[in-house]
C-alpha cells in the first residue's frame, strides 16, 4: 500500500496527466484554482503546456485550439466560469472537439458563495449549451474518484470526440485526505482514432460513432466550422444533411450509454428502501446506511458516478425491487427530476439543501425513518 495525501483538485490534475493530458488553460476561480496551480507545477516538466488565460472565454478557446491540433486538453472552473464557457462548449460539441472540463461547483446562483460547496450546476452542464445535444458528465465522490474519473473523462472525450465534464464540488476539491492510489484499477488509455485513408472528410463517420481525426496544421487540409455542416466540413442548409449530422451527434453518445455508465452499489438483504446519490453526499449516505443497517433497519444505496447521459437501464434495474426510492442531492432538486422521469414519481422522494452546509448522516436518517 502506498498512501497519498492530497485534495481532490490535485488528484484530478494527477489523474489528467496519467490519462495523457498535455495541455491546460484556465483562469483562477475559487474553488478550482488549485487545479491550475497543480498543472502549472506538473505539466511543463513533462513537456506539456500550461496557460493562464486572460479570462474564462480565452481559456476555453485555447483548449479548443490545442485539441484541434491534437493535444489532450483540460480546463477547470466553477459555476460563473461555466456560464462564460457556454458558447464555446457548444462549438466543441458541434465541431466534435474532445476536451475535459472540470467544474468544481460552488453555491450559486451567480457569484453565490465562492467558499461554499453545492451541486449547483448539474442541470446546466447538460442543458447550458445550444442545440440540446447529449453530453457526458461524471461525478466523483472523493479525491480518489477525482483521479480515477479524470482517466475515464479523457478516454470518453477521445473516443466520442466531445467535451466531457467532471462535476466535482468545493468540499471534494479542497479537502485533503489519505487514499491508496494503487487500490484503484485504471482503464487503459484511449486515443482518438486517426484517419488513415486518402481523401479526408473531417465529419464522415458511422451513424453512431465519432469521425476519425487529423490535426489542424498538418499536411492535410482540415476544415472546421461552428455552423451546420456536412461530412466534408462545408456549411450547409440541406435539411437532410443537417438532420443526419444532428442524429449522429445524439447516437454517438446515447447508443453507448451502458458503456459510459459508472456506478457503485451497496445492496442490503431485506431492505425495501434504495437511496440514490452522487458527489460528496455519497459519504454521508454511506454512514447513514451503515448505522441503520447495524440497528436492524437495512437500507440500500446506489451511487451514480455518471450523470449524463442518464443511465436509464441501470436505474430501472436497480430500483425494480424496492418499495421506496429516496434521492439525496446537495441542491434544491435537480437530478431527481430525471430519476422521477425514468422510475415514475410515485415512489421517488427527495431530500436536499443548498445553504453551504454539507448534508449530514443524521439528516438522512431522519428522512428515512419518517416513512
């Protein structure tokens, strides 16, 4: 065993480098700033590039340009920065530009409380860009998860050629803890598929896949546009071509939901209640489950580590045998709407708060015992 002692932001930075990240650009913002400072220390000695942009918009632009040139790019921000990223997130989605965006969430709206955590941005990460195209959002529960999910995030970004979000939280990002890096099984590093033919069409792909890649600035002309385009990269207004492109952007994510789905479960024999949670709240849920189970009132739990696309098949399977489903979130109710959509609203209860204070095991037990 080799114990490490670090916070979630440092673990995320180390995980990104282990995944092959060689470019970072960002702007200082609490509570994500130490991702920038860690990358500044770690990337240049490894031959990578780390930039502090003049603002969030510029930082996203740098990452997009670096990715188009073939780099594995990471940026990090919090809620106000995500708002500024929005236009270029849409560009990355439509242009199929892979990159990873770490959102170390704080309490909103707007400037909110910079030093207070909350899962404020869960809906915004999916719907905060134009077009309504699916995105991939991963949610770590602790520092070790930040390391592991950074690897998954870069793999998904490379394979599906899309932006991937890591929805961390101030309480995870800025809290140091001990963990064993050797205890986690890392997936193999994935690289984007390179084009190997003669006539390159930058957006030509199978109906459920991302196109092969060639970098801008190489020997082959590569077209890129933020407008609707055909396989050749030229702007088009042809309804059939546009519809085909939109459908492929959906299918390349939604047809692979099960492979993108990441979760943990703790199913207790004899329990009739399932708690669903994500992020830092998972740890309070785990304590509540343990206390209640030892007291003779077993409760089961499901931890979601991939939030978008919604793992509908997983939710239906895991909730099938339970009379009661309780969703616990560190907000006023965002992801619970998706769970009610999938499972039906009748047996799904919600508990959450967004006041800058962590949800405690005692609060969760009070909810569970008031059935």
